[in-house]
C-alpha cells in the first residue's frame, strides 16, 4: 500500500522529479465547525487559493496534523463522519489525500483510529458496471486473499477516501437513486455512492470526499452538515523551501525567488504543488538560457510558454495538425468542465494514439486509467487558449473564436472559475511579443494576426455589458488578463472604453494588477476602490531575497509596495478626465496614504470630488493627506468618513483657510470630532469664500461647540448655505445660539438638527427666529428631536409668519393627531408658503385625516405630503381621497408607505388616479393590498386619463399574477415608474433626504 501511494498521483510520477510534496510534515490550520474549516498545507491561514472568488471571513484556528481532521469535537465528543476536502483543481487536495494514505500505510497516522483505509479514484471507474461494495473494496486490496467480511463487519474502523467525483457528472446531476443497504448487493456505481453519502450503506464508516467547489455544490443535498475543509495550498515557507531544494545552488534559488517577489500572481499559482514544480522548471529554463530574470515582469503565460517549448528541445516537434487537434481537445474540455479524455474523445478530435506520442513523451499528457489527462489543469487551460490564438493554415473554420472562452468566463463567473479564468488570462498573454517569438521559433506555432483585434473588440463590448455586480466580478479577471499581455499600447487601447470603474482589492496581487491597468487609463471620469485589510498584511506572499535575512529584504519590500501604491494613484495625474474618486479602506497605512497625498498635490491632478471611507475602527493619523488638500484648486467636494479626530480637523481647517481652496462641499460624518475643533472650524468658515455645504453629523460637538460655530455663521464673511448637525449631542440650550445665527446669516437656507434632544422648549426658541422676516431658512429638518403636539403650536405660528420656509421635516416625533390638527390650522391659511411637509412615523391615526383633507382643499402651495408609517388605515385614506378628487387640490406627491392599508381603499385611490391630473408620485409600499387591490390600481393606471409618473410598491410581496398585472401596466405606460424605493426618485424640489446625502 505504501508503494502504491508514494507518488503524487496514480499512474505517473512527476516528470524528471524524484522528490515530491508527499514527504515531510504537513501542518493544517483549521477551526472546528460543521460549516467551514480553513486548511493550509504548511501552516498559514490568511492566504487565498488561485482562481477563487472572495475570501471567507477569518475563523479562529488551531494547528494540527492530518489526523486532526477526524478528531472528536471538543463540545460534542463526536468524530465527524464526513469530511469534505474542497478546493479548486490542482490546489493539492489529492496530495493531501494520498499523503494521508501513505502516512497511514507507514504507521505514522490514524492507525489507532482506522484499521482500514480505501482510496477510490472514481474518475477511473466505469459508472455503468454493476458491482457490490464488497467487490469495490476487493478491487482496491493490495493482493489476495481479501478478508472482505472482516473488513466490512467493523465499519467504525473504516475510512473511504473518494476522489474525482466531478468526473461522474450523471451521478452528481441525476436524481436520487434507490438506497442501497447491503454491502453484498450489486448496484451501479451511483447507487453505491449515494448509499455511502446518504448513510444507508455502512453508516458508521468515515468518508473523506475530495471535490472542487462545483462538486461540493452538487453533493450538499445528500450530506447534511459535514465538516467542510477548504484547501488553500502550499504555505509560503513550503514554497520557498521547495525553491531552494529545486534549484540546488543558492544563487539560482535567490534569483528565482527575487523574480517571484516581483509577481505575486506567480506566487499565488505556486500554492498548487504541481504548478510550483512547473513554474520552477520554467524559471530554470530561462536561467539556463542565460536570461536575466530581473528584466521585465514575469507572467504566467511567459513561464508556461518557456516550459512547453523547453519540453520539445532535442525532440521531434508535433505536426501542426497534431498540435491543433490537441489544443482543440483541451479547449472543448475546458468549456465542458472536464479533465479526462477517453478513446471516443480522441476519435472525435481526429487524434490517434500515435498522435499523442510527442505529448506523452514530454509529460504534457499522462495516461490515466483507460484514458488521458493533461499533467495539470493549468496546462490544459494553456493549450485551450493556444487553440483560440492559433493562426491555423489548415481547416481554419474549425478554430474557436475568441468569444468562445471570454463569454464562458462571464457565464461561469462566481460559480467555479477554476476551469476558465486562467485560460482567458493565457489568451491575452499570448499577445505578448516575446511569447509569440518563442512559440514560432521553438514550436513552429504561429498566432493569428486577428487575435489583437478580436480581444480589443471583446474589451469594448465588455466595458458596457452586464449588471454592475457581474461586471465588478468579471472586471477582476479582465484586469488579470490585461496584466498578462505586458503590452502598454494594447492595455491603453482596451482601457479607453471605460468611463467609470469599481474595483475591490483583496490582496497584494490585486494591488499589483490594478495599478498596472489604471496607469494606462486615459478616459476615466470616476473610479471607486474598495481596499481590504489583506492588502496591508505585513506577512505577505512576497518571498524574501535571503532566507533568514528579513532585515535585508525589508526595505526592498517597502519600496516595492510604495511603488505599487504610487502606480495605483498615478491615475490622478495621468488621467486628465478623472473628476471623481471614492476610496473605502478596511485598513490603511502610511505608505498608502502618502502615495495618495503625493498624487493629490501633483500639478496635473484635476480631481473635483473625493470620498475616503474607513471601515476599521482605528484612528486616522496621516497628516500628509490633509496637508495635500492645502491649495488644491480643483477639489470642490470632500467626503471623509473616518476617525479624523480634532488633530486631523486642525490640519483640514488649515487647508480650508488657504486662499486657493475652492472646496464647496465638505462632509465629515462620524469623524470623532468634539467641541475642541470648533474654534478652528469657525475661523475657517469666516475665511473660506467657497464652502457652501457642511455636514458635521455624528460628531459630539455639543452645545458649547455649536455656540462657537454659530458665532461664525452670524458673520457676513461666512457663505455657508447648507448645514447638517444631525446627532451632535445638542439640547435646547443650543437653540438660542442657533436662533441668533438664523436671523444674522444671509446665506443659510438649509439646516438639519435631526437626532438631537431639542424637545418642545428648543423648538419654541427656534420658532421665534423663524417668525422674523430676515430669517432666510428654506428647509428645516427636525427628525427625531423629541417633539410633541406642544411644539406644533409654536411651529404653526412660525409657518404663518415665515415667507421663506418651504420644506419642513418633523418625522419620528410623537406629534399625534392633535399636533397635526395644529399644523393643519396654519396650512389652511393663504399666507402659509410651505410646499413640502414630512410627518413620517408621527403616531397618527385616521382621526387626523379629516383635518388633512380639509387642509388639502384650501392650501394652494403644498405639493408634497409624506404620511408614511402611520396607522391611517383604509378609513383615513378614503377621507384623503375626497380631497384628492377635489379640483382645488394641488398636491403632486403623497407618501402612504406602511399605513396599514388594504384592498378596501384601492377603489378610492383608483378614482383619484383617473380624475387628478396633478398627482404625479404615490407611495403605497409595505401595505397588504393583495391581488384585488393591485388589480384595481392597474385598471386605473392603464387608462389614458391617469397621469401618475411614479408608483411605489414592493412587487416581491405580491403573487405572480399581481406582478404580471403591474408589468402590463408599466408596459402600457412607458413613462410610468413602478419601484420599491420611492425616495430614490425624489425630485430635488421635494426631496427630504438632502441631509442624509449632504
């Protein structure tokens, strides 16, 4: 048994390689959970597998050996019955499984746990042949006699390892088979496997399943809650150690590691054991040819071209037809998600066994069971890409188009891209002139002159395709593909189609690739970057130049990282059209912010709007960034959502006071500011001639801080027009200062005091200022300020005197029906100029609707009324509809979200829609109208007399029939918008969310 499993994979050892990764200790990092377990061969838990999507959240882990996978759980004392070893193709799952077999056979592992372990390579088995479990076990026994009854009579001491489940697609995709319960009963392979997985056959035996992500998705329906193990590949230490063992001499190993240090993409690929060997072979070939690995960045395509061409040196080259047929076989396999090929596959592609000899001799192809497979999936992907790139002189009609691979990338993105993404990267990489030269000189293979044109055409289509979420996911692969070309002219031309970009940087690899692509952008207008904490990890994938000499490598690593941040942000100075940038950080460091600061001060930076958001709860202490804003002539909008603190605010105020500062919009929401920063800010407000919008929401400025700010607001030199002080810890004590500012300021037209405990006493003081004719305020937000009906008395008096106030937001205050009655008394008067009133969540009932109805008929100015989240019920809405049907009602916008309405009021609402030509926007979301209510509304919506433009309903809350009725109504009126988000369609003159966005 030990002899059988001493090589990496069944059937073949590595070409020219005596040593493989099965020897030596294998450390795992894992966390006990029935949901997910993170595993790294070698001991690092923060790395990501190549070709995979977003990383899982960090899970607290513990180190252990392979045997720990089956140790009893500390909480339940139960041994896991099923362990799923999951990871992309070639990451090392089979290495782990076969190493377990080898160590068990040598008595080093699991002997006290399992008396028998059987390894089934399912890809080599004929699924149609009926056999019993006893026969299956006997077929894997080293030699006669086979003690089958003894083995199967003790299932608790049995472990079955099942590898290659993906090769049995009919089994995975087919229906549930009849359960098998007898190990002596012959069944098709699918029946036996389902019996084991569904625990009807030998339920006490343990199972280790080796699967790719797509295989796990198919198996999940049968497995319940297994222990899921994600294999992340070789650790950095193991990779570096292998480089030294492979190259032998220290100088060559250091040169290869230095090359890897410049390209994290290759370091990522090297997590797969066989790919690590393959890349080392390609690097060694370049060194043997006398090349300097430091000249230009190495790409995966360049190394694979070196590897493939080197295998044919000194051997007869394959004929063009043989190479083309092999490439087509590889391409069809990639698109079909298969890695094994049998005789019928060869025949279909015009290949004979003799045609395979050049590829078998070079170990590009391996015999596997009764068929063939490529040495590794990445080699299959390389030849698949070559098939799309070849300039075929015979039977050109047989060639795949470029779109065959690229469109499949989008189709499978987010599912299991391990079969496809690298093939597309290779396809772009084959544009590289050095790769083209090598293929022609060494292999006699010519690439198509149409390849460049076709890929540029696809890039143009891609830039304007798909939904934002799909595009964001595919953009990650697209950038990696562009990086493979290392062709500046091509990348520049490809990026010319993009006007805006949204990128997520998950690792240093993403930083490298994105910086390469962004510096070739010429037409960008907006870029959004989300930078995750893994990008800043000190324990990166960059190999040290000298083992055991971190101090020597450290400065070079820092320089390299700084150069990449500089390249990333160079888009600010090299792209003359870029006007808007949004940065979101899970973490940050000085190198990152210093590079951003340097580019902001560049004379060619024309950025107008900048938003920086930090999700990590750590202080922001990069003065360079704030100092870079001093004298920035083009920047007009700045939005900071980070822990700036009072010290940071002091520097920012210095920038605001600069005579060349043209900042108009400043948002400092939740920036950890206190009253201590207010003197500096007050001084800046009186010096700055451009700032008109200021949002200080979520900062504890308190009454004392606002008192200082109000002193500046009262000065004629202050040009502020919009001020947000939401959630600033204010009380009624601040209202006297605010009132003085309102009467002294000539410019302040919008004020938000939401989420402050002003209470009725504070509103009484503010109302005194509102009554004065010199008060310029047009919009006032008092959302959640602790008001009651008492405060409405003072506000009503103010509404009768004030000629400027047009918008009043009193949402989330306990006004009650009595408070609305007082407001309506003022609104009925002709001298009241209010145009929009928001009384959302104000504890209203149907009792207030008669007052509202009478007011709507008499008021000639009110255009928007939001009554959402109040228990108006059907009776209340019927009263409102009386007013809405009246010819003197001028209301254009009505909010009735979650007002406890039913189908009973829909007849009245429908009649309004047919006779009221002024009503343009209606919010009925979150009301149980049912199908009958929707039917009544749709009948009115489809009539030509109905002029409604926006209707808010949650389509998903209704039946399929109701959704079809809404769809038909919208199709009959193309100008009609039926949406679940009413507020996103607010017109500026009636929008109440200005203070949330400012």
